C-alpha cells in the first residue's frame, strides 16, 4: 500500500469496469492456438443503397474467416483512408485491445476517423467470435438479459393532429407481430421544424405539440411508452418548453433537442424540466460523453456503436456511465449488421435500457440474411447464439443493393 494515494485509487476505480468485461475475452484469446495462425489480409468496404449514415466493412484473413462491421462513414471516405494506410494488415485479429488503442491514439498526421474505427472494431469482434467459436456477447463478459429490448418509431403516423389517425396508428401497431410497445415520435410531426436550426418555438407551435402528443396518449392509453424526438434543432428555451409541454402525456424522454456538443445549455435544460433527457447518437468517444455524465446534464445516454468506438468504445462508455447508474440506450438507423452488433452489446451491458430499431418498418433489413431472419417478439430481438455476430449475409442481396458505380468489396 506504499504510495497508494487517493488519485491511484480513483484511477483504479475508473479502470475496473473495463478490466472486468475484458477478462473473459483475454482468457479465451490467450488460450487459443488459433491466434498464432490467423492473420488479417485485407479490410474492404461497400456502400448499400439503403444505408443512411455509413457503409459495410469486411475484414478478411488468411484462414478464410471473415468479420463484418458497419461504419459511420461512407465507403468513399473509408476506402480513401484505408488505401493510404496498411491498418492491421498482417496483424493478429484477436489483439483487439491493442488495435483499438493504436487506432485511436495517434494524432499525427491526422486523427483517425472514429466512425471508421468503430466499424473496424465491430468486425474484429465478429471475427474473434468466429475464431474462438463464441457469440460476441459471451466474449464481452456474458449476458445480463435474454434478448435485446427495442424501441421503434411513430414515423407512420402522418396526421398526428387528427385523433382518428392516431387511433388508426395505435391499432396498426398493436397488431404488428413484433409487439413493440415503446416508440419515439418526432416533434416535427406536430409542426414544421426548420433544420438545422429552428427559431425559438412559438405559442402556436407548442399548442400543436400538446394537441399531437395528447392525441397519441389518448389513443394509446397506457399501452405504449412514448418519447419525444428532436434532431438538435432547438435552443435551450425551446427544449425546456417542448419537454414541459409534453410532460402531462407521460413521455419517456426528450431526445436531442439541443446542438450536439456539450454546453451549459444542456445543464440548463436538465434543470428546467422533469422530463428525462437523452442524447449521444453522434458523440464519438467516452471523452465526449464524459462532460454530459459529470455535469448530470442527461438521464439517458444514447451512443451509436458505429460512431462511438464499436464494441470496445461503447463498453468503456457504459462502464463509466455505470458509476452513476446512468442507463444506456443505443441509437441505430443502420443495417442488420449494426442491429445485431447493437443487440450483442446490449446483452453485455448491465445498465442497458433499449436499442433503437427499424425492424418491422423496413423489410429490406430482414432480406439481408437468407438463413435466419431476425425474430422480434414482445419488442425483444432474439440474439443469435452462433459465433461472432451470428449473422449470415446474402451476397446476391448485397450486390443487388450496391449504390451506383460501387465496386464489389472494392
């Protein structure tokens, strides 16, 4: 105990969550003879025509095993960066911790794009699961729950100010086989919202907001949980006003009302409403989440695995959030690769809340895998127990959905 100061203790405490979740993986990878045989030979990307904010990434090895990930950058950005650097080529794919450190630490000649590193990290964990014959969630420490709880969207509700349309939407959602009971609904479904910056909300806009969310609550009763969805368009006054206007309708949270980076405005928002505040889908690292958590400016943080560092980055974020028992939700508007990655991550996070999902809304997602389409029942995605992500992709489907002039895994 000599020279063991308070600073030493706090440093050890900060490292503890990462050490726990990595211990199982380190034990398995150290004992595997495969780690001495498998080497990375290539990293490739493709862009699909239905991807909103990223591209698919594939890591190939000399053993014929392949790992898949999904980035938060386009294939052109990813390809240009990868072509200038021999990232991980010839390396042991199981040295994930070392690879994550080496990819995220250098700042010269330029900082590596975290949204690309995130996709690489996802693919490395998928590959590690296949090498070690384990699903990713087990490599991350094991399951805290059975399946991944999901939330969906109210995008199909086109006339939110019409009580009849709200009743029809509720009836439609209730008969869907996925059984979702948690939805987020855009403020812009009640009044037109100017992007990227909306003027301070008017009294008329707040009246329409109250009418719209009141209609949904009346139609749904206690059957559905409802969140208020924004896209970082509002000032602090407007964020507080929107949250408090929706409060009587028992909303779960207000998401992303203010501009993305941390500011005192987020603290004032939290102090100005009892409605839980959620943000984080475009924050890239633990360092960017830390200010929100330390200042108690949010109730729920909302990383995206394809932006916030893949499995390695998000487990660090979840571990830090767990120190204050802050729940983790996961943002996801990606393909089935990001959906399955988010699901495996959710299983291994003790303080997990729900993951966003377009399953049931976008049939194209189910068509990505020919073997075993995703199964959602009672709002919970069943997580495959196969090695890695447990996802078998259909090459013919992928080729059919390449964007114009996109080379096949070029």
